[in-house]
């Protein structure tokens, strides 16, 4: 008997949990009484996370003239909301460690996710958005529901994957999931992020990255992730032909104010950023 999305995700805690540091940092950023020192103290409880954030703070992306040696200084320099985005990114990646490769290639999954995050940030910068890093996180997490489905229902997940591959009209995976489950990875991913109390911007951009016209509160950010998903595929296969990727919605382009002439330079810029980002977040 088919189950609803709500029933499918009601035991999500038993499937995957956000590491405690991620939970605490997410809460503290919204608390006006929390200081950079408070955040630094919490993040330092996870030595691996602290080391990764220091590596990011000292990367060429920030172009700092002097070495950042403490997490508190990294928080002060990078900013609390950007730090939250980085902590949530690394914490979510950690939460899904251990999924067997015979179910899904985690390397391929996170590579596509990083390409999408990089493309989303580049597009956000072209739109002069101040929170481009949060849009990056939306791109990074857009397919996170796939991992929940693989963990909970691996056989049905394989069915959906095979259905999408075998269909002559190249049925999109999310549509194959809808046929098998009655819902798709976008809905599952949004349910996970809502359960983890992630910002609403991220929840909506994940929920509607295949249907950006349905976004009610963050249509621009959702449209950017939608377009970035297609650009990520092109970057992966080293193509600049839109015909080689998931078709984008014309309405999404209208919302952003961008046009398709940006595809080629964004593909190339995404490729140029990928290796360093992979090393910083996955290395």
C-alpha cells in the first residue's frame, strides 16, 4: 500500500541525524546574544570540523593577507551566517557517510552536488545577491532527498533509477520516483531540512528545484538552483550545449533576469572552482 510523503519521512531521525555541532550552530546564529567567541567554542568541540573551517578561511577564496589561526577569528572574518552555511554543508555531508557504494556512488553524488552549488553561487553573484553562499548551500543540498530514499527504500530507489534509464523518452529521475513512490526526492529533501530547522530559503529551493514556478517565498533563489542543476550537468560532461542537460524552465530565466548567454561562461567558471571546493569540503 502506498505511503504518503509525511508517513515516509516520519521516522527520519532513525535514518539520519545532523551532527550535534551543526544543530547547535544553526540555533546560535539566530540568537542575537551569541557572539563569534560562543560560535567558535561550539565549533571547536568538533576538531575535524574546526580544521576544515580554518582551511576554508585560509583558502584563496578569501584572499586574506594573514593566517587565520583560531575558529573564533574565522567566524569574525567570514561572518556568522556564512559560517552557518559552511557548518551545515560539512555537517550534512558527514551525516550521510557510510551509504554503501553499491547503492549509489557517493563520489558522483557529491561531485554533482558541488558543481550545482558552485554554479548556483556564480549565478547568484551575477544577480548581485548578498547571500550567494546560502544559494550555494541550496545547490549543494538540492538532491539530498535521494540519499534519504536510498537509505530507507534501497530496492525501490533502484527501481526508480532503472525506470528513468530504461524509458525511451529519457524519463527524469524525479518523475520516475513519483511513479514508484507517489512523491520525489525534492519533497523528501525539503522534509529533511525542515526537520533539521534549516532556513526556509533552503527548504523551498530544495523542494521546488524541479518546479521553480511553485516557489512562493524564494522564487529567485529556487530558479537559480534549478538553472544551476542543468549547468552542473554540463560542467560534469564538459559541454556547453543546453541540449546535453536537463531542460530548464523559461519562467526560471525570466525570474532571474539572466539569459542563456551566461551558460557557457558559468560552466567554465564552475569547472575552474570545482577542484578547490572538492578539496575544501570533501578532502
